[in-house]
C-alpha cells in the first residue's frame, strides 16, 4: 500500500466504530510499534492506538474526521491539516506530521491541535 492509501486508512479508522474494520485498517496501515503523540496522548503500538480511538470516539460521539489539506511529503515525512466536525460544525482543526517507512506504513504521528499561524 502507498503512504497515501495508508493515510486514508488511518483517517477511516477514526470514522468507523466497527471494531473488526478498525483492526483490519490498523494492521494494514500502521506498523505494529506505531508511535502516536498529540497534546492528550503518547502511545505505542496498534492496540494502544485502537484503545485511544475508542476512547476519543466515546468522548465525541458522531464526530467526523477528515483531512483538510493536501499532503506534503519529503524524506518519508508527511504533513497535512485535518479537521473534526460534529453536526457539520468544525469543533477542532489540527495538523499532523506523520513518518512512514519505505513501504508506506505509518510509524509515527505527531499531532497538533488548532491552527498554526506564522509569526
């Protein structure tokens, strides 16, 4: 799978509550030792990722997660903006830097909340 397909699969994990589908997408897109860090989480591994997704989904039921920009890629690092909507209202914008391996699997996600504004 390409890194773009794996980024799309990672987003799809957030948008389904079907545990079997989440597991399938996680195994397809994320390395077994994936590292995910944002202002609220710092986790390692697929199981921890799935537990985090379930926790966030329970805190914001019905939220829709989407990529909000094109993906820039250099040296196995991707950067892109994302958004979380609830009832068609933006509740949180954000920005990720994601590292992928040479096979395109996600090995690390560094997430930031809010919009980045240049000084």
